[in-house]
């Protein structure tokens, strides 16, 4: 999910870092002015910042997904609490009605009432009814007590989820600042390069690589639908933290594409590498997920002929690139 790179040396590995790591944030922002370093060092620094930003983006995506889940859980808990409160109120009303009926019908000792009754049979029928009302009252009271205990428990749990949500939002904000700082620094360094070197950097990851042997047609309808969706996104901008449809980060593009095939992928590239069966790169088929770097901070979709489709990095659109644009860590078949 956060992948991007554009520098020459290691292929695509450079420009690709606009997304992911929370903890790595502070360390990557060198204070040396861009013009003070040789151009080769500048390109290497841009590559490093992009890679760190990509890791930070994956962390952002993960935190943002968790915050979204907690928001839904808090909303559902609040809805359930409101329904439970209505139930408690209704039980209280019914219990009050039973108590009133019992009070109105009964206030004399049963033996005395029987002595003065004009019709003992009517009295006995009435007494039996009052007994049933008393049993109902006891049952309603027990139900009310249970409902009130459940309500207290649910309110406590909802309070805990709300506190979690507050902390999760803070984590999202931290990750966001980390990504933004690294991307701003990378852009500053990139803009310091002469125009020709900037263009060379942008072309570097797209250099020709040997094609992989193997099929160029998706093996099944599901993979075909995912590949078709990825192709439909070609030209759309890289937007860190986004999963479509107007913009994508690397893992967001994979999740969106497979969503069109009816398959739900996890949000981050680190999770997506485990979202299916591992296969060797030499056996890659269209639709397979190609995960890059040892930290799995970038992901692309193999489409055949030694090429992948991916969202590279900020400033670049979703595009084709060689499968070997950077070190491959694994290939997953969803």
C-alpha cells in the first residue's frame, strides 16, 4: 500500500516510498541542504525517503483501517445501548402497571376479605388472579434487573471502545505527519536535481527487464476480473492512504482491484502477502500479487509478459513496470 519509487540504481525500489512506517518517521529527514550533496547522493536520499515513506504509509493504512473498524463498533454499540434502554423503560412501565393493579385489587388480609365476601367463589377467582399477577411481577422484576445489568456492562464496553478510538485517531495523525514530512523532503531533494537528472530518475524504474516465461492470460474468471480492474485504473494518480476509485496507494489498488472480483483483500501490503498461496516468481500468473522488499512495503499485480501494474509513488500515475523493478520478496496467489 504505499509503494513508490523512481530511482535508477535499484530500479523501482527508490521512488516508491510514500506510504508506510510510523516509527521510522523521525529518523529519515536529514537536515543537510539538498544542494550540498552530490547528485548521486541526492538520488539515493530520495530513494531512501520514498522507501521509508512507503513503510509509514502502510502503517497509516493499518491504523486508519483499525480506526474505521472501531468507529463502526462504537456506532453499533451505541445503537444497541439505545435499544436496551428502551427495553428497560418498557419493563419498568409494565412492572409499575402490575404493581398498581395489585395495589388496587388487594389491600385487605385475604382471610378477612373471605369472611366478608358476598360471593366466596368470586373472591377465590380474584385471589387466583392476584397470585398470577404476583408471579408476573416477580418475573418482570427479575427481567428488569438482568436488563439493567446488561445495560451497565454494554455502556462500560462502549466507553472502552471509544477510548480506543481516540487513541487510534492519534496514531493515524502521527503516521500521517510522518508520511507528509518524508514526502515533502523527497520532493524538495528531487526538485533540486537538474531537469535531465530528474527525467532520468523518473525513467530509471521502467528500464527494460527480461520477460518471465509463462501464461499471459488470467487462469480463472476471478483473476481476470482483478486484472481488468487494475488495467482500468491505469493513469489514475498515486494518492497515499487511498484505495480508489479516483486514486490509490499500492495496496489500495490491489484491494480495490480484487474487490471487483468479489474477493476482499486485507488493507496493507504486509497483510496481503499472506492473503493466498505462495508461489515462486518463475510460476507467476496474471492476477498474482508481487510483494517487494524484505519488509513487504510495496505490492503490485502481475499481468504477464514480465510486467506488473502498480501505484508507484506520489506524482506518478498507476502504470506498468517490469516485475523486477525492485527486489521481490514473495508472490501470492489470492
